[in-house]
């Protein structure tokens, strides 16, 4: 008689089956599980949408596939060829109620690959549960957290009264002109009849979530100085480099005055005028670098200036013309971008954060209900797509549910911890449910009438 195997055949089969189940792919998991949610986030992060050549179509295909898995309506819009905007819709039961818009952007800023400890588009997870990837904080997290919150709400049987729209826009990192701006001005957007818009916020290093009701205006300033060229050994007045350095020194003193108020706690980041030099261009190139015995006839520098809504823009522009780039020193200046976030009356656009704005009250209550803590509302130190909707008369709130995390937007080794990501989904689940269930009818006017 042949020797019997040490285990019955049925038991071996069971062991093999259990081993197979333990190595199942994310697609075979429960779609609502935390591990499946993390896997989808990683998949989105691995799509390289960094400038200058973002892979928008791969990102669009991924978002549309997620919409299909959730039975959401979807359409792909191209206001500019090659720059798709994905618009999803979860229809509400009451078409008389105005809709809710949840916005995020698909593009991310460039990376210096050699400065990262993990591949910036690898979405690798370290032993502490940190997910590394460009866009993990800014703002692929937000877009996926919207979708995961809706996945949970659908699984629970929740049905919205208001329609919920999700927009995944291109080009935010380059100004939003070919994305959110054109979308906000389109008939498609007008027909959506939006009542409230949520957009990205900022990471918080402590336990309190940051929330934003306005933002500073970006002035991208280039100052150019000219002068006669000369021998590198010669001292003479009004060289291009001398004049530019005088300008840089004047700007540095102004920057210090603003920074001193920040460091003293008299103002926060978004209340001061920030000025940072972002490039310096001068010199005569040579095959080995620059010609060292020739003083150049031109020199220029670029500055990222951010102006809060409570600042005096006319005073700042006079300072630029008279102190930073005076014509008397053979200097000129131009704005590569000069955004004014103003309403039709020329006033700074602010979203109310008190009881006069029911959407603000609902947000506060929803975050508290999900065991989250809110910091006091602030002005955003940077610039987001929310401005294009605020100038349309809409309340727009900047919010990213990321707490207990260092601020690494546009920095090396950007990451988001798994636990914070999953908690953020819970926060959005509470907010979306509150907004979609808000039954108070608005005025009869649509947004078309308000513009």
C-alpha cells in the first residue's frame, strides 16, 4: 500500500485556498476596506502629472474608472486641448436645491528626483505608515478622499438631497487659467447651479485642521536692470549688477519688516506681504560657465509676491516703481502675473465664517461630529482655484483634512500618513452628508442671476 500523505487532501486544499486569499490583489478586496482605499490612493499618486509634461489623460482615465465603480455620472471637458477636466455627479433627489461642488486638481509641481528618499511617483509606504509621493498633500489626497467618502456613504445606503459635483481640474499649479478659470466662466458650470464650493487647504502640523475663507493675491514680479558693459576689473557707477543688487537689498529690508511681524506673533503667514526671490539671471555665458572678466549689460531677478486682501495694493505698486525698480537707475519691472481677487465692486472677496453663512456652520458641526478640531479660519498664504469661484459670488472654503503632519507642499519627500488619510475620509464623509442633506431652500435666483 502506498504511504498516506501526512494531511488529508481536503485539509491541504483548505490551506492552499487560505494562502490564495491572503495574497489577493486590491481589486479582489472589499472595495470599502481601508487597505483598498490606500491602494487606490497609491495608484493615483503613481500617475506622473508633474509639470512641465503632466500625464493628464492617464489621470483622467483613472478618475473616470473610479466614477464608474461608484456609479457616478462623468464627463470629460477640454476647454484647452490636451488639458482634460473631469466632472463627476452624484445626483440629488431634489433638483430644486442648489448643488455642492468639491474641487481638486490633478497636476502637481516638478520634483528633484535625487533629493527624495523614496521615488516621488512610487507611492511607497515606510515602516511608520507614511505614504511618499508628489501630490500626497497637494492635492491628490483631497480628490481621492472625496471619492472614498462617497464610496462609504453609498455603501451605507445614504441618498443625497442635493446633487454633489466633483471637479478634477488641470493646471492649478500654473495659475488655473486653462482649468478652473475657464470652467468657472463656462455655461456648463452655470447650469450646475452651485451653492457652495470646497477646495484645497493646507496641512496642519498640530491636531487642529486649518480652514481658509480668502487668499492672498499673487504678483509675480520681474525686475530688470541695464547698464554699460565693462571690464571685470573696472569700478564705475550704475552697472547693471550694482543697480540690481541695490534693488534686491531694498526688497530684503521690506521682507525683513514683514517677517519680523510674523516671528513676533503680531501677524500670521497670510496677513503679511511676502516677497521671495525665485530666480536671478545675469552674466555672459561661456563654454565653461561664465565670462569672468566682463561685467554684463543686463541683469534681472524674479520675485513671488503675495498680497493679502487687507493690504493697500496701490501703495505697494508705488514702492515697486519708486524704490525697488526706479527708472532713474535704469531699471524696469513687469508683472508676469498680477491677480486681483475682487468682486464686481472692486472689493476683496471673502467667504463669511459666521452664522450668516449656513455652509460655514454646517462645516464646523460636521467636523466636530467626526471628532475633528478646527483652528480659527484664516486667509490662505498661497493661491488656489477657489478664487475663480469666489469672484462668481459663491462661498468657497479651503480645507484639506490633514492634521499632525509637517507641511511639505512643493517640498522634497512629501508624504501623508495612512492613518491621517483615512481619518480625512471620515471627515469628508461627515461634511458631504451634512451638505447633501441641507434642506433649506435658497433664494429663487440661480448663480446666473448673481453674476
